[in-house]
């Protein structure tokens, strides 16, 4: 994504998930356009650089859920088609 720094994370339909590992994950849409994800290792005090899951999202609404330890499932629309993406997280860094 086009994030010069972790700064403000603004958009629509934010989803917060406190993972079993203690990592806090936040997903949101629209700023910049698309679906984005960021991680905090200190329960939201600071955030790592956001990543873009999908840059062509239609409405940018997203839902996030930990489906097994260390694995998130992000569900979002992708130009009017539902998109699903698994994200493996280790110490708050996407792999």
C-alpha cells in the first residue's frame, strides 16, 4: 500500500482481532483505496507498517477472524466478488 508511515489508519468497517499469540490485528478498507491490515505487538499502543491485501476492492468492507493459531482469514469484496485470503502471522509480521 501507499503508507509513508503507520500514521492514521482510517477507513470503513474496521475489524480488530486479538490473536492467541497476543498480537493485535486490525483490518480496514478505503484509505488508501483497498483492504489493509496492520499489527500491534503492544495491544494497540503502536502499530507496524500496514500492508495491502487487495488494492481493487469495491466497497472495502472486511471481516477478520483467527481460524487457527497464527492464521487469520480475511473476507472482503473484490470488485463485487467476495474475496478470501489466509494470512499467516508470526510475531506480527505477515508471511
